């Protein structure tokens, strides 16, 4: 699943937890958002590395 969807799901959980007073759900939502952000960063880094390797391979 895309990191944007995971981030939105985490935000929803966080807000639902805040609204209902469920601290565990709120924390779970923040954790889900952090995981999604990390996954997106890894994906971006991987794509950049591929681009560099392609550039080096052509020279």
C-alpha cells in the first residue's frame, strides 16, 4: 500500500483516538504515520540510488 494512504490512515487513527480519549489509538496513529514516512523515505532513496547507478553504468 502507498505511504500516502498509510499516512492518512495513521492520521485518522490519531484523530479518532484524540476525539474519543483513547491514548493508545492516538499513539498507534502517530506510529503508523512515522512508519509511512520512513517507508516513503526509503523508497525515495532507493529510486535515487537506481538513478545514480544507471548514470554510472552509462558512462
